[in-house]
């Protein structure tokens, strides 16, 4: 299990940069098909199929608009069902092209893909990063973390904080309840499943209070998990909570990730 540390600016030291370069020469990064790739671990044919999300998008959930309705406009879904998080951005759509990358990062020990995801988020979530005071990942329950051995959200959030020069607070949230799978549940069922699942430890409340927090996760479906996280952070005094994810599921799609 990887050790996590408190808030830091996380600047990569010259020695670690040199070590990474040497490692890449010995064991070159590999793309999803297993071929050596020099574009952050993603082959050109895979890259071309990713549906990256560009402005204009909904300010509340990051869904793409067909035309530009103006700044800070929200889609009908966000307008009808406000969430506890204030804004959200996704780097791409969750579809057949992006699913393999995300599942390899999440379940197949491909933590080498986290740096690539952080690069995507640095671009897609730039407006949110500009307003954030610190970055924190969506936490896993301790039993799930023991099984998986790493938290994919933390693997993304750590290099993102270094890239953006924002403090990284890995334990701003803890998951106090091991929830059921969200697959097959309605939007309201997902919210009920996540209700009360997260908390801010007493030792971190002073670092959360009054801060504008950027929450990092892998995929946004209905937003139930991020909603529960944001509620916990705001209950502890956070000034605002925004969300940055690798991919967003199309509205109405039922997926288990």
C-alpha cells in the first residue's frame, strides 16, 4: 500500500526526474495494446478514438453543449437537481474508447496511466484549478483499499497537484461506510447508497475550513459519490467543492465501473 502524506507543493526533485528517465529507457512506457508508446503511454490509434470534451460544456457537470449558451450556464439536469459540488469538468466521455484505459488504471495495476490522466485533467479542469486552494481524492473504504492496494483517484490527484502547484491533502476525506455497488441503481438510489458514507477527520478540519477544494475522481456517472463527498467537505467548513474526473458517462447510461 502506498504511503500518503499531508499537504505539499509536491515539486519533483531532479534526482527523481533522472531516475524516471532512466527507468523509461530500461522499461519504456507501453500503450493499452502493449506496444511501446512515446506519447504518455497511449498509442496514436487509441488517442484518436478518445472523445475529449471541449468548451462549451455545462458548468455544473461538464456535459458538452451543441452550441455555446454563454458562460457559467448549466444543463437541464443540473438545473433541476442541484448537487453539493459547485462545478465539474471531465477530460473525455466514458465510452468504448476510454473504458479500457480507465479500467486498467482502476483494476489492473496500471498506475503508470495516472500521470497521463493528470495531464488531461490539468487541461480540462483548468478553470477549476485556477480557483482551488488544494486538491484531494475521493477515498476508498479501507477494506477495498486493502484489496485493491491503491486508490486510483489518489494516483491521479498526486501528480495533478505537482503539475498545478497546489497543495495535496490525501486524507481530507475518509470513507466510513463500505457501500454497495452503484450498478443498477436509480439516481435517487445511488444518492441513498452514498448518504453518510464520507467524513472529514477531526485532524483535517482546520485544513478544510474556508478552503476551495478540488475533488478528483476517475468517472462521473450520476454524481452521487461526488455529491456525498462535497456534502461532507462543506459540513466541515469548505468554502466550495469542485470536481475533476477523467471521464463522464453520457446522461441516462447505466454502467458499473
